[in-house]
C-alpha cells in the first residue's frame, strides 16, 4: 500500500470490512476531515478502519471544494501551501551514491540510534539506504525502467534522490511520494518513510514494512518520470503494489487488500473510488498474472505508451498487452477461480494463500429450468457454479447477454485431475454426461473497456436429451467435430506459451498460459466428438 501523494495510501487501524461492494464516496466534509488528518495529524478524524488513497481524497475535496464550509477551505489551503521538504538533523549517502537519506537523531522523528557496526550511522538509516539501492537495482537495472527525474541539488544533494525518515504513524501512513509539480505530466519527487514501522497500525512491521514501502514508493517516483497525473491512479497503484512482491516476495503485504478484490469480481478491474476502497489495491493481482505469463514486458510497455500521452485511457494498457484485454482478461478470470481450497498447480504460485473468489451457486435438477440473472461492469466477470453431485443426464445452459457490452463466455469443466475450458458460442452451452465432472463453472466476462451494470440472464436445467456438446472441447475450427484438422492445428500450436509470438489461447485448453501435454491429453479425450 505504501502511501504516496499523489499515490498516497492511508492505513487505518482495523481490518478490511467485508462489504459486498464498497460504498461510494462520502460527503465532502468527511473527505475534508481525512485530508486534514493527512496534512495535520493533530486533526482528529472519524476513522473508517480502511486503507484509502490520499490523493484520491484530496482530488475529491477539490471537486467538492465549493460545497465545503469557508473555514474548512481556508485551513486546507493553508496546509497545502505549507507542504515542503522536512528539515532534518543529519543525512547519509547510500552505498551506491544514488540516495541521500535525511534523518533525525532526537525529537519526534528520531530513528533508533542502534549502531551495531559502530560506524556513526544508525543501523535503521543504513537499512533505508540499502533498501533504496536494492529498489534501484531491481527497477532500473534489471527491469529497465527509466530512473526518476533528477531534482538537481534540491535537498542538499548533487543529483541524489532524497528520502526523508519521519514519524508517519500519526498520519496513519507508511510513506509518501511527493510530486513537486503536480500539474505536469512528469515531475521530480522525494520520498518520506516511517522511522520504525513498529506502530500497531502497520500490517507489515519493522524491516518488512520498510522494504515493501520503499519498493512501492520508489516505483511511484519512477512512474512520475513517465506520467504523473492523477487520472492514472489505478495503473500507478496496481503496478506499485505488484512491485512490492517483485522485490520482496516473502513479505506479502498485499494480502491485506485481496479480500476486497476477490469478493467483488463483477466490479470493474480498473475501478478507483475516491477513498475507502481497497479493490484497486487488491486488483494488483492482475499485474501478478501478467508478470507470471509474460515477464516485465507488458508492464513496462504500459508505462512507455502512457508516457507519450496527455491523459489516461485504459486503451493504452490494452494496446500494451499481448492479445489485449480480449485475451488477457478471460485468462485472468479463470486463474482467479483456482485459489485457496481450489488452488491447483499451473496458476498463481501463491494461489493457496489467496481468498476464494465470490461465486453464485445455481441449483439445477431434471425437468424444470432454473432462471437467474446478474450484472457485471466492464472488465469484470461473474462465476456461476453448477454442482453435478453425479447427476445423470446432460446440463443445458442458455444465456441472454446485454447487447451493450462485448462478452466472452466460457465454462470450466472441473475434475480432480484436470480442468477443461469449453467455449460458449451464442450463449448456448450443452454438456452431455455432466455427472462425470465435480462441477461446472460458467464465467460470463464483459470485455468492454468502459461501461457498468451490463446484464445477463441464465436458464439452466438437467435434461436426458443432451447427448452432444453445443461446441465440443477441441473443435478449434468450429465445424462441429473434433478431428484431424483440429489435431494438426493443435500440433502447430504445441509448445507455445502466452509470451510466444502467435500464441492462440484456443489451444490452451486448461488456461494455464501454455500449450503442453496437459492440453494434449484433454484434446485426446475429446477426439472424435461431434457437436450438436
């Protein structure tokens, strides 16, 4: 979470509330109270026990500026004018020479004076410097992102990046990245980090809190060299939260945000509410998915494309993804099903630690159709579970989809030993002998890049006359049968991964991002089938 301004996240003391969909923006005065607490910790606020983005709060205050009492506007304006680099008592240059760490040895902001190696520099300060050097090594040298814009001699250095160690728990903050020209598309910046990370408000404490914070905040500084305006906050935060785990996979600070994402899969991937909503931070799992499949390329390409723009548009990220969201999002939705007790090899490496995605169970039986309906936003999905319990007959499912969205609908046929993807063409799904599967999960995913509340209706029943699938698994050319033409096409695709040129997800029959022997065995099991 590693708070920044403009990518500033505020941690409130208790755990995440388990609302189905987090509430929208509060009234303007509540937003103003949060901003006042952020800028002046002596200002008490009504704690919401949630982590929110401080910049989003300040932006919401700006939007509702005229609705605030005059006295509140005056105090906020004064506090904003007073913001500047902290004055400190000492500084330390990191071993690489790239960072100047500013700190105090006495007073409110003092660090622990423990100095085991007796070199005159507090060990905590040396750890800040070493962590910053590590962040540079990973993000600039290895991942090949641009260095953050130079501030010259600001902060007393000679082109060194400035990090200020401060007591931040009073502001309920891990750390800040301050942009020095918030109206420009790129800007210089400096960081503040907490002076010990020992207070109870921190999910990750001590060195773990410091490591995750510096990785996150320094990446915001890097981002500001590409694009620093507030409208890109979703992409700024999801990539910064992901960067924590790329740098320190053992810390897992982002686990605290995942429940808010997995409990609301029908909410847009890129939703970013003004405050109180951890969904954007939990949606960083999308970047984990990208990195697992493609490496750093699409993540860096997203920032490169954004760097030549004057405004944010998710289309820029769509353009940076291999196959765009049309390929990336359905696979992401599939991976999100296989977590916690449903975790399987081949998907998220930490899947067993992730929450279960919210599902809807559709009870079906023989002789009477069951109907249901739902709504999903753009870049969102629902999960409809049909549990067979060994029932005889075949499963018949028909979906009616809103014409105002672009959809991808597919079914997961789940057995203990494998997972099979069945395409759902025209909203029509037929699964003969469905009792052979433990469960069938139908996933309607809205691939549109904008829009909300797209509706769908589903009608399902078990029928004895379902003898053929509507679209057989492995019928790649859609001619109604799985035969040698499909085999030859599969053979051409064999061995390719999602990162390979010409990768076609149709041949990845279990959705793990690679066409390999698991997929061949699934294909062989369906060879010779006819559609009907």
